[in-house]
C-alpha cells in the first residue's frame, strides 16, 4: 500500500458528514434504532520500523502492516492510513472535509438536561485560530489531555488522518499525556457510532458532529463507558477541558450531559440499537460489503476491527535466531511467543514504546505485523536474484527480503519524502538497497532495462484489513474509493509484469479484506496475458480463495490478501 496525499484522506460519501452514526438523521423523538449519521470510511502508525502509506493504498495513505511503532506510545504495527498517495492512487476530495461536503447538524432528542436546559445550545463552531497547539496555561493537566483528544477526534471527522490529527499531541510535555491522548482518540473512533447515538439521547438541540465540544462529550462518555474511569473524575476533568477549548459558555452543557449519562447509563445502554452499524460502529456501506464478502464471519470481523492488534516483531535472522531472541525476552521477564505462521515473527503479550523493545535500536528486531511478514515466504527468494519492491515505503518488506537472502533489492516509491524512512530503517538494520523515487505505473521513467527475478506489488488499497490499528479508516473511506483503487491496482500489475523475467515470480498483496481488491483483481489480471500462471498458495494460515489466500483480522493477524503469479518460461 503506498502513496499518500498531503493529509486529508478521502472521506465519507458525498453529502454525508463524517461524524454521526448510521447514515440516518435521527428524528427528534430519538427512538432507538435511529442514530446520528456515521461518517464514511478511510485511515493508521509510524515507527522506527516501517509505516505503511495510505490507509489503504490510494486516497487513504496510512501506515503499512510493515511495522513501525510510535516512540513513547506503545508500539503498534504500521499500516495504511488516511491520505494514501501511492503510484496512481486517487486523491482525496479537495481541501476541507472529505468529499467537499459540510458538516451537518445532527438533530437531537428533546429531553431536558440539567437546570437551565444547558443542552439547548447549538454547537456549530469549528476550530479557531491558535487552537492546535497544546495549552500550557494554568489548566489541570488531565483536562488538557482531554481537550487535545477532542481536537484530534474533530480533526479526523473533518477528514484528517488520525496520524496527522495526533501530531499536536506529540508536543505535550509528558509522554504519558501523549499516550493518553492516543488512547482516548483511538477508543472514541472505535466506538464512534455508539457514542454518538448515546449523545443524541442526551441533547435537545442541534450539535455539529465535528465540533470540538461535541467530540469532548464523546471523550467524556467513552471514559465512563469503556475505560471505567470513575464518573466524578471523568466529569470533572472533561468539564474543565471546555475552557481550554475556548467555549466556556458550554461548560454547563457538558457538565449536565455527562452527569445525566452517569445516572442513566444502564437504561441508555439497554436501548442501544442492535443494528450492526451502531453496535460495531462501522458505516453502513462497509457492513454490507463485509456481509457479502464474509457471510459466515462478518460479525467477528467487525468485532475484531474494534480491538487493538498485538505488537508483533520481526527478528533479523542475520543478527540472531528467533529462539535466541525469545530466550533473551524470557530472561528479561517480557512475555512473548513465536508466531505460528510467520517464521521470523514474535508477538509480545503487552505493547511497549519502540525505544523499550530489546534489540530494536540496534537492529536486531523491527515492528511488523505477522501478515505482512508472509510476503517474503511467498516470494521464494534465491541468492543473487534481482528483486523489485514496487511500493516500498516505509521499507519493512524491503528490509525483510535483505534479512532473508543475499539479493539485490530496488525499493521504489512515488513519495520521495517517505523514502527517507526507508533509508532510516535500512541504516538501523545495517542493510543496503537501491532506494529509488518513481511512479511504479511508469517504469520507463526509472527502470534500468534489466529484468527482475521477483517483484512485490504491495498495492494501494482500502486498508480494511488493518482497521483495528487505524480506526479512522472506517470514517475516512467511502464506497466510491474502491473502484478507483481497483484501477490503480490493475495499472500497477500491468505496468510491472513486463519487467519480470521468464520463470520469475510476482506477488500481489493488499491489506484489504474486500474481494473487490483481492480475488477480483487477481482474476482480472490472470486474463490479461497468456504468459501468466497462477501459483497456488500452499499454507495453513487464512483461507484459500479462487486465485490466492486471504486472512481475516483478529488475534495474531491483520487482514490481508495474497496472490502469486509466475511468468511462463
């Protein structure tokens, strides 16, 4: 997955605001079954390891499953994130909100909230100048954390990728505060539709879905509902955050809404609609697509998308064996286990910042999801081969190839700035590759006319297989993105196939779990040439498809698709 646009990924479907649950504007009576409208889809992590472009490739450019974890935040695998701009990837819908649409006012149920009807206020203002930087005044530190989290969430609902929206949090003085902002932001985006539905029940006037204070209410309810923060603490710190957001006139509203939730949580939770779009907090189009593509597993996929994936490492076998590394971890009382399917993968029982991962800085290990590590096995590398990693940034798979075999690798990416990350990762691992900026769809501009023995096409995609690591994908992606991404995926395959030697192998990979970006593309590509042979993927992971193999997200795996092609000699 690669290539990302400046910052805003494609967002919700045209005419839909990225901030309310289910796609339907709830009537004023707020009956269960009708919720606020849910944003459309799109979103992602960086690390010293490798971060994937495009929250899927294409309009959404997010971290890759290649690996990477943010320093000081509890490492996590890198996957696509909203804003992908890989080779030929479509660009998001213009400046401003996704799709160029304005935020809608969500009509809320007419119930009184506190004395003076604090909820009668209409929240329609957006971010104001000077609000991006973390506050350093006399406010309580915990209130400031909640204010920064609220601004982060509202930025995402305006169309920014979560990684971009979290940038101000990195300037907080305490690493623990930045980590809490991430925890709150990820948590709210994972259960966004349910939180918005609950908020609807507690208000009686319109509330702009992407307003800072609207997001602050979600933060407050999430703390009590999911993090089990004591009500008095959650309410107190969240109410204090209103002043930091420069909307003191809404102090009473926030106080009243949160106190009412703390009193009526049991009743409200019982009334929460059973509809999957609210229960699992996914946009309707995505639920329908997963029901079609995973008829027996769609609910488990939706549930898995809302649970953070484990921290998985890739052991650099040029430096030590996996068993040696596991022994080292055991001696340090760090719980970990060998992954059953990826030969170099170790899964930690608990996440930790990259700087606290033994051997990370010295290049003995990298952060990379197990599903992403399977690519190198499928390439079947042999010493002396020339290999092209066609969408390489941030370099996780490039590095894995070089750790596995004495091969010559060209790491290509259309985003020159992201190639800096590739170089940094290779330096940390003490590996060398030919790092090249170029559009994979236009090989005449960069190819040296020498054929490759192996080509990896880790194509831009929707990123639907890595939502558990990048929950913003749900709200920044839109259904119209898929057809555009399919065009990019086929363009890449058709452009790169002539560069492969007879007898050579091309591996097509996406961190998508949609058939449209997996078997549909592999099947269409198979029909394009008589010199192409589909190689069955013999493996015990995932499940067999018509042309390859797919993995559902959950447990030790992110969602992924692989297909292998050989050129007839």
